[in-house]
C-alpha cells in the first residue's frame, strides 16, 4: 500500500493514499512515499498528498461518535443510562458544561484538520505545472471541507474563532455568527466555482464533492440562516434556488435516491458507493483499525449480545413514526439472544429499540460480532435531504410550487416502499402547509443521522420535542430554552486562550 508523509508545522502525519480515503476501493498500490511541507507545496503531487492529509484528518475524527455528539440532544437518539457514556448522556439530558467529557474531542474534531485545509487553500497560486482544472478542483475540495467544518462548528458552538490561516493566531477571539455564516457561504461559493460537475476520481456517493455537493450545502446553509439564531427569512428563497439547481442537474452530478433504503447502511461496495450520497466519507475496515467506521456496528447493540450500548433509538420517536418501509429500514426491535427471539422491551442491558442506521445490517454485521470497526460509509448529506430542503425552503419562502410538492412526494413515496420516481400516486399530498409538512418528513427521513437536534434548534422546537420525550431513561436535567442550544466552548480551550471565554 502506498503511503505518504506530510510535514505540517513540525508535525509528522502518516497518510494513506488520497485515492483510498476519497474515492478508490482498489487497495493494491505500489509502495512509495513523498515528503512535503507547506513551504514546498508547489507541485501537483504535493497538492495531492496535502489534500489527502486534510481528508485523512477529517475522516479520522468523523469516524467517532464525538464528532456528532450534539445529536444526542435530539428526540430521536439516546444513550446508555450509566456505563462509560457520561459525555453522550450529558447531551442527551441537556446538561453540558465546558468540562463535560468529550466536548474537547468534539471541538478538536473540527479544528484539527483546519491547518491542513488552509495549507491547501494557500497553495493555490504556488502550484507549478499540471492540469489547471484538476488543480482548481482540488483547491475547491479544500474550500468545501472548510465550509463544511465551520458549518458544523457554528451549529454546535455558536460563536467560534475563524481560523483561516495555516499559521494559527493564538490571540484570535470568537467571531459573530453572522460573520461565520458569511465565511461559510464564501467558502461554498468558491468551492462551487472551482469544483467539476462530477468528480471523475469519485466512484459514487460523491466521495469527493462536485458542484452539486457545494450547491446542496449552500441550500442547507441558507435553510439554517433563515431559522434561529439569525432568522433572516430572505435566505429561504436562496435555499430553495440552490436546492433546485442541484435537483435540475442531479443526473449530471450522479445524484438520485436509491430504491431501497435498507441498502444505504450496507458494508457491500455495490451498495455503499451509491447515487444517494451528496457528500460521503469512505470508511475502510480492511485498511486497518484506524480507517473503519466507529460510529456504527457493535456500539449500537445492547450488552445482552456484547454491544457497547452507545447509541439507541428513542422510544416515543419510534412509536410516533408512521408505519411502513422507512420505519422497517430505520429500526431493529428484536434480537436473537441465546437462541430466543427477544423484543427490545426484554433486553436486560438496556431496554431500548435499536437504530438500523447505527447497527448496520444484521446479515452483514451479526449482533454477536465483535466488529466495532466497519465499512459503513458516513453520509454528510443524502439526496433525499436535498429534496426535502427544496420543499421546506420553498414553503417557508411562500412559494409552494408543484415542483416543490413533487420533491417532497418523491421522498414520501419511497418511505411507503414505492418507487420514488414513477408517476404520481393517488396518495401524494399536494396541499397544506408545505414548510411544516416537509419539516415533519425530514424528521422521519433523517432520524438517527445526528441531524434532528440541529433542526430542532433552528426551528426553536427543542422544548416542544423534548418535553414530550419518553423519560424513563436519561431524564432531561438542563434548560430547554435557547440559552442552552449551543455547546459551551471547552474549558481546556479557554484555559489556553482566555479571550474565548469573553
């Protein structure tokens, strides 16, 4: 296997090849290595290795649950009531402090890759030789990654430092949320300009972003911009416009919903490299313990079958979800324990339904498997979300067109086990409050994907959702008001840079 070494500010990082992390499934490569530093990042080969380093750092953090830890505050996800899950439990109970376990991990997960990403961006005028379009595309990927990470950061922490240089400024303070959103917008717009319509290096699932990926995240950014805390309603129309651009060019970008949701959380290459991923991080268990997905598999099972009891489904949320194909593809309610088919209510440790999006498919990762490191890819956005963003944003902009209703109904049809792209079904919905109807559909479609908490915040529905949550495990302790929406900056960061606490 080919390996690269990247020197960044006196730190040595061992990299697996860019082709593996961001697209290729062929692991048979000739041995080789390259040594580079920010000062010598002047060749296409150096750019490739630097970009691989940036992806590697993102992947190394996104493969762990702490990357998504605010998602445990949603009404769709819960964790163990005891055990060693204190950090996840604090978010679940809305009782997070600057010293809460794993808060620093969550912060670092987004900030650690920034230096590598900024290093790539700063190289754009230094590269000599090579294909200009390919070089631009790689610079565009770096802009995309920076916008993506800052979007996660500000949704989690609110005001954060805008680190836009490969040389960090220790005196840098936090920026206003509006300034952060403006920077994210600028990064995604630059990415959209530089990226290709479809990335030839990506085998599917947009493992490397394209123009459609950038526009899709712009649409999502504007959807959030219209909600809390900025509440700029003018952004809803921009959200709808960007989402429509993706939809109108979906075939060119390689985007489409798969017919069967069950195949989305599969370890098999023919399933995990699919058309639904708008941007996806490739996981790779055969590459070694450092490259597989650690947010899925064994950690989604109870202790009864040797699971890690980390991520479970919320009971009331599951009970409220409409019956049908999507619900069956989202939950596991029975396990074979000691040869007996056992309902989740009879689990000894602990009695919670399971999320199939977390456990994976039992025929691929059996419940009794010791596999806590697997091949299930991590979707940062699916095409179904683009359709629902278009529908919801159109409704909130007061422009509920037939096309917006069709986008919503495509998702709804698949949820019922029907083919999404066939002619209109008699059960299609074409009237009512599209914004709220699409928002509810988003609730069910994205359950267990660590997005629900952020959606509750932007619509200021946290108290409504969590006050009605099942309370028998992990009862709510903290405030459900907007004063408790953001994660506090870790105390360890404030100790190093006191200005972050002001």
